[in-house]
C-alpha cells in the first residue's frame, strides 16, 4: 500500500520568490490549480493509492508542496528545517498531523537545513541532495536517525534546487536523472545504485519531468513531457499517466513535490 499526504490549493499562491521558477507577477489561477489537484487525486484513487490531506492555512501559500515538510517513515517524522522563513511555519501543521497519528517527532539542529524534497527513498535506497536548500551536514544526521546508508549528492543548479526536481528512482534498477543538474562524480555515485540511468532532455527538464510519483509499474508524470521519454519508459515496462501541473510549475514544483510519501 502506498500512502501520501497532500494539501489542496485553497490558498496556493506566488507571494514571494524563493526559486527561479517563481515570479510574483505570474499569479496562480486557483480554479485551475484546484482542477489540476482534482485530476491528480482522481489518478491516485484510480491506482489505489491512499492519500490524506493537511488542513490549509491562508498565510502559507506554498503549503501545497507537502513533500518538503520532512520525512515520515515507520512511525517517525523527521521534520524539515526550511531555509527560507516564508515556509518555516508550514512545519508546525505537519508536526501536529504526525503527532495526532502517534508519530515520534525528530528534529535536526536549528542551523542545519533539511527539506523533504531533497530526500528520495525507493525501497532501501536513500538519496539526499544538498546545496540550494538542505545543508550537507543533514546527511549524517539522517543516516543516524534512520540507521541507513544515504547516497549524498550536491545540487549546483538553482533551477533544480531540490533533489526531486532532477532525479527520480523508479525501480530497483532504474532512475531518471537530469544529468545537466548534477556533478559528474555524483552521477557516478547514482550509477552505482541504479543499473539503468535515463538522462532526461533539456525540454523535459523544463517541465520537471523527474518530479513524478511511482507506484510499482505506474508513473504519474507531468503533462507535456516528450513522447520520446514516454516511449523509453514504456519499453522498460512502465505505464505512464500524465496529469496537468501547469499551475504548480509556476511555483517550481510538480507531481512529486505535492505528494509527500508516508513510508510504513
Ligand atoms: N515554491 C516552493 C519552494 O520554493 C516549491 C517547492 C517544490 N518542492 C519540491 N519538493 N521540489 O520552496
């Protein structure tokens, strides 16, 4: 069973700019965002993916990007330490949510940033990205809390500021990566975990193609990705479901950012 935590776009907006995708003059069409959200949740339901929703707060326009709130696994919630003050209050709502579910709450030292979008897990492989949002120092702390080895990579590109904007592990063997957003030696580290690397094209990167949700052989991806990418994935045995995410792209996120996974 896969379980996600979402937040409806009731107050989603661009009221500040904390990544290069955001432009305060490029406002969110709320109705459209709500329609996109409905399509996504419909797709999740059709696939039998369970999801819960967080309560929305009017003061927190980026709350839709729930993945960033932390990492939830096996009754433990490691809460985010957001780099930008604009997003810090979002964490309290997540902490309340997980506390209500009986989770143990863990936190990193205040000066060490950690955002959930920088932390990917598929089965027993964990990959962490630092540089633009999370601090490098978060990696050994996460390793300690989870008692797992974590592959750590640097994110040098301001457009691909969270790991989930430029990488997606999609099976034991396979990962999608935007190779232009990672250092050669880090791509090498990723290759040692995943036999097949699919390098996304610049055109697909602009749509944040790596920002997807995987559920066994099903991939929920952003509408507008290339047919070449869809074909490559289909040949590997994946089924592709695309959903419109245009309003979320304005905020610098897509399918994965809005779907925090609760690992059980
Ligand atoms: N506007 C949000 C921010 O800059 C977008 C977050 C996207 N989240 C993600 N996991 N990539 O923080």
